């Protein structure tokens, strides 16, 4: 259907499904063991028993093969009516449970991602779009028929049908479907806030949008694909660890394979004893290889991406999350990241005999019609310091003079007074033109404020200079402490700003950054990152504009703001849906938490094998070498109960560590040496100690239940 106008009465009915607080409800509000997620994970745990799926994990594949082999021998003994098969049945069952528990850990992490994806899918509707045609005509088409390059028209109440760039107009847009935040944002053409996302809603005015994606390639589609843990690629460190544990598995496999001939030789030499059964040999192998970390490794990586998503950050790959944990240099934009983003009035400095209250009164009057953040801050400061309230000036025949880039000042003409505020040189010229003189102290005060990183705003009443308003970039509260925490992690913070070096140095000193890059151009940012990388450092940065795209693409971790341009989003490997530049600090902490969790559980996995040696090895060879009973320091009831207790503990510990793998080990910003010491004490020493009482307790329970 096509026509020549865009009448309001033809507006199609549009429904926002599951709109507000999507991320908060779909991601953050889900408990660790949500019943829906738990049910899905349990089902997937058994589906994943498929050998083709388990083969991707060499450790668990060996366990599954061992479980299958033990099962075959148990069935064979049952068919042959051999006695004592109850022990073999228990071993086989617990070996299968070990594989199922490992699958459960991975399935839990994946299920959380899939639950998020399901929530996101509910937001997708095939909306009706007004596609513009030549000669000011348009046609109503489903959004699924739009292609990259099409231009659509949206007005208040319409859903934006696809990802695109605003090419004409300005409008407020509800992006709660993406960010979970109910506050609308402004989208306009020709700036860094021109990108719009399909599924968001226009609240006011109207805009023309050039579609930049085809169906199935939208930002929401990419979100759905990326939050599903099942499609997560393994990171380089994870691949390296997989190779390590596969190598250990192969070594222990060869070692266990030599035991049957050694046992036969020993029996022949000693003249007594019995050779270990297949069930015992498989149990020893499963307990020797790093089963715990093998079962949890994939879950740790998937959970890392999930934790980033809980912070409303969309990571394009697991590599980006992991790389953030290895970052050495953090590039932070000054405005909106280190500072509040708007200069604030902090001080009135009078000159030429004027009082501070007189200066404040004139500055406030000249700012009543100034809707800029700086102008509003002048009004607020005058109110707070001198209780000067905003006056009703309508009855005074006031004429407000708006700010102009040519005059570089603004003000008001009221009751015969000509009040102006603006740049120092502009106000000086105004005073001289009005027949007044400019005191020398005005230039001195302005220079001092500029050297300290502030902005001087001179104020005059006709030919009389009243003084200066000190505007200052306000460093965010706690920023110095946060940057100190980064320093404790071994990360250098670098402030990027377009300010002059003097102003940049003052802000950098107040904020506590390690370095700064002043008067930075896109080329300067790119070259700085390349220089850092050439010295072997990993670099992270944030950005939102098209001019940030080269640097975002070059950085090892590039976080693009959701409010930024589509070019910036495509260049980065993460997108912050809340558009909060300081969140880069949290992303680094999450990356480090992922690495620490993997290292801690690997340490625990290898360390807890020690107790299993004391349980199984005496049980295997005590009948041949009775002296080995001295190694039974746990006082286990019998060889069978010892082997079974070790196998059960080996399976149960995987389930016990699932919450830790999903939540991550708590990260504290300390030095690498302190972190290593803490992990060795908690997870190394703990990994050695915990299995001893665990296996001993399981042995007592088995005896009490007459299972051994």
C-alpha cells in the first residue's frame, strides 16, 4: 500500500511487549537456582551424555568411557552370575553421576543465557513501518521486509522498526526494552547520538531513519545470539588449560594402564593377593585426573559472560571478557567518566570593590533564562550561598540576551541595568564599550582559574566589572579511590581529554589518574593505544562517537556506549547498554574474577587429588603389600568402602562447586603476589584438607547404610 502523506489516523496499533525493566527482570532478578533454569539444566544434563557432545571435553570423555566400560563388565558379571556385583554397580552409577554433574554445571550456565535470550525474544514484534518512497510518497510494510538502506518515518507512539541512523529530525526515545531504564533519551541527526535500535519506541516529535541492518542482523538479534552460552567460543587461556588437563589425563591414563601387569607380577612374586578389578582401576583413573576443573571449566567461562550481561554489558565474545582481566592500561574519557560531564559554578570572586553577594545577585539574574547546566549551576550556587531565589522578572520588562558564539556572552537587560556574563575577553570588551574600565585583577583571577583546570566566567553590570564566576569540572565522588583500586590491580589509568595541557594536568592530579592525553584527536588516541600495545600491554577504552571507532577497534577491550553511533558499536567488542563510561572499571574486575575463578578451581582440583591417593592406592594393593595399610591414615572401613567413598566425593564436589563457578571467586583489588598467596592458602591448602574429612564421612555413611 502506498500513499502521498503520513496521516496520524493511519497509525498502526503497536504493542510494547515486556518493555520496561527488561534487563532487570530478565537477567538481574533471576536467582542462581531459578526453578525454570534448574529444570532446563537437569534435562540438558542427560541430553549432553551424547558421546559426540562429551567428546569436546577430553577429561569428561575419559570418565564417560570409564563409566561405560565399568557398566559393561558389571552386566557381564551379572549375566555370568558372578558374586559381589553390588560394588561394581555402585561404582558404575557414581561414574555416570560424575559425568551428569559436570554436564549440569555447564547446562546451568547455558540455561541462564538461554533464559535471557527467551526474555529478549519476547520483545520482538513484526511492527509496521512507513517506508519512504520517491516524490514524498510512503508505503506501509512489515519491519521484516525492510533492508539496509531503506528510509523510514517514525513519529510519537511508533516502534522503531529496525536498527538505523537518524538522518533528519530529533525525538525522545524510550529504550527501556534494551536498557531497562525508563528515562527517555534524545536521538537526533548529525551527532554522536544518532543511532537507534529496533524495538525501541518514539515518545515525542518525529524522525527519519536510515535502516542499517537486514532482518536477522539487528542489534537485538545479536544480543539474543550472544547471551546464549551454547555458542560461546573458548578463549585462548581456556584452550591452553584444556590442553594442560588433557595432557595430565593422558599421563594418568598411561600410568593406570601399567598397573594390571605390575599387579600380576607382584602377585606372582609375593604369592598372595588379588589383582585390582576394572571398576577399581577406572575409579583410580577418574580420581587421579583433574575431573573437578574438567567438569567446571566450561561453566566458568559461560558464567563470566553472564556476569558481564548482568551489568547490562553485551560482550561480543568470551575473548573480550577474558582480555579485560589481563588489561594493563585503561583509557578513560574525562567528560562524563572522570568528571560529572558538566561544569559547575563553585565560587564567586568579586573585583573592583563589588561585594560577593552583589556579584552573586547579578550572576543569578543573568542566568535565569540560561538552560545550560552551567547556567543552572550559577542559579543554584547563588541560592545556596546567599539564599537568593529565582525572581519573577516578567513584570520588570526584562529582555534576555541568549548566548551567541559570536559575542561569547549572555545576560539580561532589566530595570535599566545591562547584566552580562561570559568569556573574560568578551566581558572586558563589553565593559570598555560601555565606557568603563577593566581592573587588572580580572585577568589575574581568570588566569589562575584556568591554570587550576577551571573555567572563568566574568560578570559585568554595564560599564562596571563585578567579578568572576569559577566554573569547574567536578570530579566524580570516589573516583580517586576507584583509580587507586585499579593501581592496586596493576592497571595504569590514562585520562583522555580535548582540554589544554594545563587544564588536563589539574583534573588528572585531582582525580588521581596515572597519566593523561590532552588535546586528543582520533589519531592521537589510536597512536597511544598502538604505542602501549607495542610495549606488550593490553589496553581497554570506552567511546561513543564515530571518531572513537578507530581506537575502539584497535583496543584489546573496546566498550562502546549504547547511546553512541552505530559505527562505534560495530568497532567495539562490548556494548554498554546503560551508556555509563565508568562501567569499564567493573568490566575489568569481572574479567579478573573470571581468571581468578578458573585459577582457584584448577588449584583446588589438582590439590584435592592428594586425599584420593591415600584412599584408593592402599585399597588397591594392600592385599599384595599389607604394609600399605599404614597409608590408610583416614581409617577407612575396607578397600571397597575406600574406593567407593573416593569416587562419590569426586562426583559430589563438582556439584558443591557449581555455585562458586557460576558466581565467581570474590575479587579484591590487591597485588598479584597477595592474590597468589590467598588462592594457595584457600584453594590449594583447602583442596588438600577438605577431601580428607569428606571421604572419611562418606565412608562412615556407606558403612552405616551397609553399602560397603
